[in-house]
């Protein structure tokens, strides 16, 4: 399995952006991507189907491919194209990897986002004081070769704006009655805490999920990435 130290708690990107992640794991581990220079960070949340050593190694492979791609200067479309094709070649039938990749630019304050089966993504627009749920751009990696990659226009990150990538282990966490935590509870929590730092938002989310589940062990990975531009 990928060791916990392989996943940075804070991404070193300059400018007035903060990013935090937390995770509570069972037997498979999502990954997080590297920083690339002072003003650009490439971020990753990935989760392999099923549990055990095999899926954990698949996610480690995804992270390694991302790090190499960033090192050689590949852009997001090329990274997505080649990562998917490689996983199609490597993974056995019925296996796949859901993933979100983001490219945060601290110079022009934009976020480029691509989701392969990782949804919903949550975006808070501070000026409008509204949340949008963003669906995935493509199926998970490893299912369709020669994936038609179309990266959406960069998302402007204005002061106070927030972007949240939440794993299904949080959305699908259940209470003793079998009810799921769900996207709506996440949005309600972010609506209350969006003015706080990503660290504090993460703490509030973790505490809310633990309270909802009575702190029972996670049945699936609970991972989140919170990106926020500081208020001016």
C-alpha cells in the first residue's frame, strides 16, 4: 500500500490560495499530486475500485504517472489521455480508477478541473453566495481506451471562492439507520463554514461525519480536498 507519508497534508502553492486534505482509510488509499513550481500545483484525488493491495497499488501507479508527467511538463489533456490509456492496458477487466485532477494557477487565480467518474464536485461562488454541484467529465480511468478528453474552461477563483473534491466514502457514510451522509449535508456544512480556513473546514467536515456515523470505522476511504482563495 502507499504509505501515509506519501500524501501531503498541505500543498505548497504560493499566492493567496489554501488547500487542505484529510483522509480516513480502510484498505485502499487515494492519492494526492505534486506541486509544480512556485505558482502552479497539480492536484489529484484517485480511488480504485474494490479493496486490497491490488487497488492500492493501482492508485500508487496513478500518482507516480502524474508526478512524472508534471516533471516533463505535460499539460492536463496529455496527462489524462496517457494515464487513461496506460490503465486500460494494465488493469484487468472490471477494474477501474475514479480520479479528479486539478491544475491550480496562483498567478491568474484559476483552477482547471477534470473528473473521471469522481462526482459530484462542489463549487462555492462567494460573490453569489451559492453552491453548484459539478458532474464528472468522463467515465473512470481504465474502462474506455482513447478517451475523448475535453478540459473545461478554467474556473476563476475569486476572493472567498471554494472548490471541494469529496470522495464517495464521505457521501456514502451511513448512520445506524442506514441513511447516507450525502452531498446535501456536505453543502449545508460548507455553507456554515465557508468563511473559515480550509483547515477548519476539514476539521468540521471530519467531526460531522464522525458524529453522523457514531465514529464507527470507515467502510470506504473518506477523503477530501478543499481549495479556497483567501478573502481580501
